[in-house]
C-alpha cells in the first residue's frame, strides 16, 4: 500500500488511533542490522562486515583474537552484547556496542562466543562460527554458545545477522472474536501493553513511536475495537491477515485486499455482521469495528 505517516490523537476520555497504512517493507531501505569486525592472527583488524557476511578467514588456519560489534538503524536504548571464551583465560566479561571482546595483544585465540540483544524483544540475533578442523557450525541464537570450550580449537571466522522473531500463529475462529478476546490473543503475536492499548514494537513497550508497527485498542459503546497499522513487512502483513481473520472470519482477507490499494477512500462496509468504518485522513487510516450484530 501507499506509504504514509502515523499520528495518535489523545482525547479527554478516550484514545483515538489514526493509522498510516503502509504495506511494503518496515523502514524500507533502513532495516535493523548489525556490523562486526574481527582481529585476525598476522592480519590485524579486518574491515567491518555486516548482516551475515563472513568476518575473519576460513581454511587459512588463522585464529580470531578479537571482535567488535554494533547495531545499525536501532534506537539508542538498544544494544548487542557479546562474550568470548579465550584460550587459557575462559569466558571474558560481557561487552557491547563496539567494545573489544577478546585479548588482542597476546596471541590468544577465541574459542567460543555468545551474543544477546537488549531491549529488542521483537528480534533475535543469529550467529555462526568457523571452527578449526570442524568448519562452519550450525547457526545458533540469543545467548547460545557458538564454537567450542575445552577443546583448544580456534574460531577462524564468524557471521552475524539480526532477524525478526516469528510467533506461533493461532487458528482462525469460526465466529468473530470480541475486542476483549482479540486483545488477549494479540499477546501471542508479540503485542505489549502501552498507553491503554496494545502495541507491536520490536523494542517492546519502551520502543519509540517511530518504531511502532501495529496497535490495537478495545472500544466502548458500539465500537468493539480499533486496529492500527503503522508499518509493514512480510512478517507484519502476516499478522495483519491473522488479526483481520480473527475479527472477520470469512471476510478478513477481503478487507485486507480493500485496504491494499493506493486509491483507498473513506468508506463504511458491512462484513460478517459488523460495521467496519474506514476513515482516510491526511495522517492515514483508522479502522473501527462495531460489535457483532
């Protein structure tokens, strides 16, 4: 869908959510990523690598002695933390955001590494290492050990990437859920409580509004609920379809297709026993769902 902006209007007694429907890619051109650098035996610090590219060497029998890592296109309150297991020294202190892990002036090999993300509940960090006499190990994530300990085997290369977490998607109901019931199910999709409603933000409740992807609020009176769509990506679009199918079991995908047009205009639809109000403003689109009649 066409790109737009989002804005939240706060009333005295209620919160009205106005949505920018932006089906495309979440922050297209500026995804959250990671860059990393390795100090290699006899070579020193190599050039920075990013997002799954290989750092270090493979097949040259050269040890990695130090690593540095930092996030890209991420809020200031987030970080990537990493810890390395060093020859004859064991696990070293956890460091983060560009600090050096390892011992870079004593010719000591790194044998294992662990990575975690801070304040990024919607993402996971995945990493893979090339180990002496073993080759590339399987990818691991979020604090798991990559490499070996107690075997005197050097790490020669590594790859790191940041990926969105994929939640378990609940099934479609035979009858549309109420707003209160939808709210309870949204936690399984990664939503968290914020400002009287729910938000889907890769950085959780502390994430800035510019990073909000979806939002939801239970209504009052005849308005059962409102759905907010701020950003889009293949993963987010899947969740949008799931939510619409919860609300409109036979017409959820129809509504998705109605919204997925650059010429969308304000309109009212009658779908699966609900009145669905689509309001297009200069700020975006608001979707309000009445109670089932």
